[in-house]
């Protein structure tokens, strides 16, 4: 009996063992749009799409960067957490099936997804199923921001290479950039850095 009680206590206290949300439909039955989360979309003249599916309180700094990259050039999407509930709002990239984003990805040729790591395993961990673009982004980030460590597929399991990953559901496979805590902290404190990083990533995405 004591063992069963211990297992139950661990399961409700440990985020790692908490049951993950498996679909937007499930999330929407437990959370309220406008109260717990917000969804922002914007259409741009280009065939490219920039997304932050874990914005706001989920992975802070990602919405702001994605918005700045998209500017008035690319389409933009953000699922933005409004409350502090990581487990309740974090729908994984492979399970992310929110209808408004699904429509945007169907019409987009190239996709760039911006994420935040929980640690500093890397400053810029570049993934996604588009190998050529991955390498181009790593090379560019390393050149433009030598202070920060940029690497390819270096933060497992956040590789973003699955065909089910939302960034790979566009007409071409996409790129996923995971940012470390240090980079995201700098984005929050340094507007010039945010603008420079957004400009660099925008210009690379604009090559397609």
C-alpha cells in the first residue's frame, strides 16, 4: 500500500511523468483561448512562414523573435501561453495540429520554427528535416554571432527531423531553431540584439 501511495505521489509531482497533451482538441477542452493562451496569425506577401508554437510563458522570447523575423514579409503564427502552466500548454511539435496553423503550413513553401531550450546545451541548436538549410543557418549564425555556440542537430531529442514535426509540413521540409536560456535572456534585455538576429534569419529565409 505504501509503495502504491509513493508511486501516486511521484506521478502527480513529477512533470516528467505527467501525461502530455496529445492534440489541440484535447488542449482546448482544458484551456480557454483568450484566458490561458492566445493565437496570433498574420499573412505576408512571401510564401514563407515563421512560427513560435510555444510562445509566451511556455518558451519565453520565441514569439517576439518570430514576430520580428516575419515582420511585414512572411506569414506569422504564434501560440502564446498566458499562464504559467508548461505541461498544460506544451503541445509537442509532432502533435501540434491547431487548425489555423495547419492552414498556414498547407499554403507555405518554407517554414522556420523558433523554440527555446530549458538549458544552455547550445545557444543555437539548428534542426528540422531540411539538411541544406540547417547547414546554411548554422554557418550563418556562427559567422554573425561568434559569441554564441551554434550547432546542427546537437540538442536531442529536439532535432525536429520527424516528418510529423509541424515545421516539416510545409511544401518543403523546414528548419527548427532551439535557443538556449542565455540567448533568450539577451533577447529580452537587448532590443538591438533582437533586431539584428531577426534580420539575419529573415535574410536567410528570404533566399528561398
